[in-house]
C-alpha cells in the first residue's frame, strides 16, 4: 500500500541522459589512463611508425641490391678475416684494399669534409666472408654511403645521391679525354683536373672568380705527385662522351690490364676527396683532390 501511494504521489522517475558528461569527454574515456594511452597510440601512428617504415624501406632496398649483386664474381671474392676498430669509411676500405690487392680495385668518393675531420667510426669483425658482404655491412653501418660493382675487377663506394648530383665534380661531362704519355695510372688520376678539358675549364673559371674578389694569387690544391727513379710505363687512354667518374674508373681498370700484361707495379683504384675550406683559392668553397687508392 505504501509503495502504491508513493508511486501515485511522485509518479515515475525521469531518466536524464548524461549529456553534460559526454560533452566534456567525447571519446567516452572512463579513466585518465585510457586517455593518456589513446594519445600515446596516436603519437606512435603519426610520428614513430612512418620513420620506422622509412628506415625499413631503405634497409630492404639495400638488401635487394645485395641479393642482386651476390652472384657477381667480384663481390664473391673470398676474405678469410676482416677486422676494423673505430675506423671511418676510408680507413675501412683501405683495410679491404690491402687484402684484395691484385684482385679488386676500389673507387672511393668521400663525403665532403673539413681538413683533419674523420668520418663516422665503425668497428667490424668478419671471418670467412666476401667482398660483397663486407661492403654491405660497411654501408649499413654508415648509411650515408652506397656501393656498386663496376665492370671487371672494380667496385665503387660513394655518397648516396652522388651519381645524380649536378654539383658533384665527378659528374662533369667530358666530350673527349685523351692521355698518351709516360705515366703511372696513379699519376694520371692525380692530373685529371688538367687532362679532362671541361673539368679544367670549370676549375680555372672558379679560380678566376676567386681572384676577382681577392688580392691574393691563386695557390695550388693540396696533394702529392707520384715520383721516383723507376722508369714510367707508357699510358694510353682515349674516351668520348663520358663523365669524370667514368674516366677515373677507366684509368683504374687500365691499371689492372697493365698489371696483367706484366708491369711491375700493382693495380690501383682512385679516391676523390673534397676538403671544405673558406680559404681555398676558388669559389668552389674548398679543395678538390684526386689520388690513387
């Protein structure tokens, strides 16, 4: 009886939706921990995950290149032991070069740097390996570089994007290159700034630009010339419609051919080194150097 009277007096209770609560919490989080977790997930999706995918793509691309080149004879040259500790790319490649003398020559374009500046230190120890596996590991440890096999007995290591960089001196187009004199291949490499006409013209122009804005006389680029009392072999090479990079590779490969023909010197590769300097007597912003590797 009391319940009936209460119902008749007050009537049925109204159900009011919790609109105010929903407006202040549109995602219906029951606790602060759920809200924080949601924000963290959004951060991972928007920022961390894309970077991870990009890094994976770069490494996957390098692995694809490694697999495609795995069957090339030059990259299959066996190395019993390869060890470097805290070496930069140049030091690591010279260690490799010492172990494959007479079998593989290396072309190396170093990333531009200031005088005395070392590259990224790397430590690596491999046994019963190959040239290809060593180069692959080195380029994964310093992702600024990549490598490619060149015809015959040569590999080339260079900064990523260098092959398509119009500012790279190694990409200067040379209509005709010709050398026919008594010289070691290393000496021809060091003189490429004089022997390649379009490259010489560009370097001279940059030096003249500097002279117009300076009272000083032009200086030489740092470097050394090969010399000695041993008789020099006759070196002949003619190329048309190539780049400076192609010329350097051709000189290195010619050194291999000359060695196989019974010359007394070992074959050698090349190194291109651009030393950044505000004091360089050229508007290039530094010294370009070519030397044997």
